[in-house]
């Protein structure tokens, strides 16, 4: 679903100061209007009605390591409250890992060559493109996913939830006992789902009985899709968007500091951030080549991640990634598809001055060559990105902090 979005770029000279004063009032008004013109909505309007009982059952499965065949990893292992529903690692550490958060980097886990995405708003209205490369994409006429014509559900979140449990390295092993399932295909996924279901009946009997009763079905008729439905219901409830300080500023006359307002005007104006980070989730849910450096071995190996190209095989999509939504972004460092940027400031700078944060001389030849290709892929899109000085970067970062909410306090 697309929201009616009118891009509006305000060019403005800013007043300097710390506390918002009467002189800042016109700027506050311009910022409110810019947010509205670019599709910001009160978060309640994004909420999709969800069966509470089913969501409560889903929590048990989200937190259960028995959802993985070797019983060692749960959704929760990587999607942690302490890291804003991510894991604080550059690349996720999957099957055979130990511990939580950054401690996993020192365990024997298989590296999943992407930065863990947070889950905020992923069950909300209109959120229809999932994963860094959009491998689940319901934004067009036909829903696109690895499942082809046998898409598990018209609900994109529910379809996305089907993938982690059968994703090699993430929740299943790629050798040993599972070598038979080595190639990922819909048929093999179905066989794996059957095995996971048998395992859940053996190990999570109480939750399975609960699931059966909440769906009013006998246990024998419960399928893996029902478990996934409950997890999707849980994500939809638990990680729904709540109003941030910025929402309160726009919709309820809440206050922001002068610096936050200035940062907001840079976001909607000179920084041109809203060319891509637009709409109620601060993402157009489309794909752009923004030349963030690569960290780790990459989805395509040898330190390479072709991004969207992996899904479409269209050379025009090389190095493109889905614009990340920005709600709670201050909680989810490190940044980018491979977590290569440690701070928000670095992430903002990397858009318009890609070489500032990296040492090209110490990179290997292949890595440097690949990185120049990624920069070249930006092409004409570079004009979508604004150029900021250090003070402006600082201010826009202050603004990004107004997009946080503490979901525990707002229960
Ligand atoms: C090993 C760590 C790990 C585990 C375990 C894990 N995830 Fe994730 N999750 C990730 C990573 C990494 C990504 C980004 C992958 C990508 O886009 O290529 C992600 C992305 C997602 C997304 C897409 C979010 C978006 O913005 O598009 C959803 C939904 C999700 N995970 C749900 C789950 C569920 C449900 C489970 C359990 C069944 C789970 N994850 C288990 C690491 C993990
Ligand atoms: C041309 C579209 C585009 C524009 C303009 C743009 N961004 Fe981005 N932004 C992206 C994409 C795509 C990524 C992810 C790149 C990657 O991971 O390789 C990203 C990543 C980010 C991240 C890291 C988020 C995360 O969760 O990892 C932040 C923060 C961010 N942008 C803020 C901004 C700000 C602030 C501006 C304006 C100064 C801006 N962006 C302008 C497309 C854009």
C-alpha cells in the first residue's frame, strides 16, 4: 500500500540557540507542515487489529529455542529488547552461537552476513516490503517471495516470519544432520516445517495446546503456518509503533528543543533525507544505492553484497538496499546492511561523503575495487542526497533521537 506522499523540500536559514523560543515558532510550524506533507501519521492509524490471545501464544514461540531444529536459537536470541529489537552486532551470529548481543561475536556461531533488522512497525498498515533486499515484496500487483506462487499468506509480515526458521546459518545448520536440505527451496522448506512442528509438539506442548485452543482446532490439525501466524500476531502487537516525541510535536502540540527543530528542518530540507526516508515509517520501502562500506564476508561472499540484485538479477539493482525505517534508530547501532558504521553521525555522513569513514589504503585490492563499484552504482541517485557540514550532521542526529520511544514505559 502506498500513502499519498507529496515530497516537500524546505530551504531555510536557521536560528541558532538551545531552547525553543517565540522566534522559533515559525520554524516549528514549517517543520510540522513538512512532516504532514511527507506522510507522517499518528501511530494509532497504522495499527492493524490483532487477536490478543494469538499474540500472547506467539510470544512463547518467538522466545523458544525449540523453533530451531537443534534447539539452540530463538527469534529472541537476535531480536532483543536491550538493542532496540536488534542484537547490537554488525553481522548477526546464527546457529551454534552462544550468549546474547555483542558477546555472540566471540562464540562459534555461523555468521549471517547482514545486520539484524529491528521489528518496529513491521506489522503496521502499509508495511509491505521486508528484509534489506526486499526478498519479501508485496508492494506490487503480485506478492513476491521465495515461495513463488505458493505464498503462505497475503499478509507480508506472516510470509516474512516463515523465512528465518528455514534460513541456513540463521536458524538451521548448513552441514551435518541437515545436509539433505542444503539447497533452499519451497519443497525443502515444507519438509523442514513438518520437522519443526513435530519438534514443537514434543517440546512445547503447553504452547501448542494454547495455540490449538486459540484457533479452535484440534492439535492434530495445527500446521507450521499456524505457529507462524501466532508469531506474526506477537510481532504486530509487541513492536507496534507508539508515538515518539516527534509525533507528539506534530500532532499534540508537544515541544522540541530549538536544536531538534533545526535538525528536523535539515532532515526535510537541505539534507534531502526525506527523498527516501519518507512516509509514516521514515522509509519509502524502495531500494537505493547509498554507498555504505561492506563489513564481513557479505551475502555474495568475498566481502561482497549485491543487495537488491540478489532478488531481481537486474544489473540496475546492484548494491541497492531497502531504505531503513528510522523509528527508534538511535537504539539499533551499528548501522547499515552490514553494520559497518558504528554511530548515527557516521551513518549520516556515509551518504554524502562515503570515503570519510574508511581507510581505502589498508583495504585489500578486491575490497577496494568492489567499494568503488558500489560508489559508481549510486550514479544519478547522488543528486537525491544533500551535502551537510559537521554542525548540520550533529543537528540532524539530534532530530533522529526524537524518533525514539521507550516501548516498555508506554505500555
Ligand atoms: C541469527 C539471528 C536471527 C535470528 C535467530 C532471527 N533473526 Fe530476524 N533478522 C535477522 C537478520 C540478520 C535480519 C536481516 C536479514 C536480511 O534482511 O537479509 C532479520 C530480519 C528479520 C525480519 C525483517 C524485518 C524487516 O525490516 O524487513 C523479520 C520480520 C524477522 N527478522 C523476524 C524474525 C523471526 C520471527 C525470527 C524467529 C522465527 C527471527 N527473525 C530470527 C537476524 C535474526
Ligand atoms: C537516496 C535515498 C536516501 C537518502 C536521500 C537518505 N538516505 Fe539514509 N539510507 C538510505 C539507504 C538505502 C540506507 C541503507 C544503506 C545500506 O545499508 O547500505 C540508509 C541508511 C540510513 C541510516 C542507517 C539506518 C540503519 O538502521 O542502519 C540512517 C541513520 C540514515 N540513513 C539517515 C539518513 C539521513 C539523516 C539522511 C539525510 C541527511 C538520509 N539518510 C538520506 C537511503 C537514503
